C-alpha cells in the first residue's frame, strides 16, 4: 500500500507518495552530498549509471556505489533496461517522491488519535454535503457512531441485535469521507449520558436497545411511544402512528444539550426497522435528504422495509413520510 505525504502550497493540497523510514540508519544512503545529488537527478526521470556519472561529473565507480546503497535501502529501483553499446544498461528511478522518518510507526498505528486517509479527494453533492454536515467536516468524519450493546443492559436487560448493521452504515459513511479517526463505533454502555456528550453523534438503534435513543426520544419530531411493553412510532408531523416491526426512522436534530452539535438517529421499532432505516439511508439518500413530506424543513423520515424477492430478508424500502 502506498503511503502519502499531505502538502499544502498556495492554498492547494497535494498528496505525494512517501517512503516511511523507521530507523535513523535508513537515512545513511542519503547522508552524503553526492548521494543526494544522485537522488535529486533520479527524481526527474530514470537514468542509467553512466549517464548519472556524466551529468553529475562523478566517477562512474562512485555512482555504482551510491546506486547499490540506495537500491539496498529500497529508495530506488530498476525502472527499465536497454542495450547500450553491446551491454545491458539499467535505468534507475525513485520508488517514492519523498522520504519521512517516523521514529515509532507502530505506536502511531495503535494510537486512538491516528487518522486513516482514503488517499483521494471526495466530492459530495451540495444537498448531501449539507445533510451530512457537521458529521463530515472538511472531508473528515466529525462524530461518534453509537450502537446498542449486544450484552443485556438497561431496565429491560435488552440485547442489541443490530450491531452488524453499523458495519454497513460505517462503510457507506466511509465512502463519503477522505479520512477518519479510530475508533469509529462505540457501544452505548461505553459512553456516558447524552447531556455529557459535547459531540456530533450518529445513534443507531431504538430506545429499548440504545440508551442514547431513549434519552433523545423526547426531543424528536417523530417519537417512540410505549405501547404494551413495546414501542410504536408516532409522528408529530403527520399525526400517524406506526407499529409494524419493519418501520424505521432517519432523523437529524439539534443536540438538545450542546449548541452547534447535531445528532443523526437511524433506528426502528425493532431490528427490522433499524435495518430498513439503514438501507434507506444508503440506497435512497437522495430522497432522505429532502426532509419530511409533511414539513420539508424538518429532516425526519419514516420508512418501511420491504422483502421484494420473498427470501425473508429486507432488501428495499418504501418512504412513508
């Protein structure tokens, strides 16, 4: 996998292929002034040793010495070969355009604050960009994804069964960003209460299995309402009640406790409803970002999962409002 160095010059960003050096001795082949001249020349285009010696006014044997050391260090490689005056000439070029000394790469890879870069700029549709703001900021994921714990927890000792759906959601969000920090996903039992989380949040799962959804519920335009030991979904926008298992909601709301923070809820009456909401967000994002059909300014949708191929699995959705 190619590593990249991110540079900025005159307001423009550049990604330059970079060779990572982890030990100081790896710099030795670059230490002499003449070796550096060889590297500088090969940064322009491939050359064979006799050409290098002539252009740099160096003894050919010295050039062969530098070539050997640089090749052994993995800094240069043979790019092509050609016959020159009855002999086979090897043309050398740099493996990467830059070098970076990283004293403890393993520690950086393990660190929670380490950032993953996709290596290419993402261009989002304007409406989609607005909908995903501030969860995505300057191409970087800017939120926590919180799912329900699979272990018994909460007043009902419920076990979340939709954690695997977060993988699909994270894959979708990952396709929209250039970089993100680890970890991406947290269990609701790993985070404190909603009023102490001064962050943008993507909350996955309903109030039975995700405590943050339960805390957020009273602040939603489309709420989960207790109904005989279960919940049904009540929309203040349409006045409709939805109690089918495969009903889900996608709601983007202001954080009730912290200004300028947002929460995106992707949840359902049951596991099937949460799956329907995630499928809708991935497959029908153009419709989701339009807002509620009863009040377009409110970013809240009700969807129902459908099994179009009859295999018992939700594979499509219908937007109810």
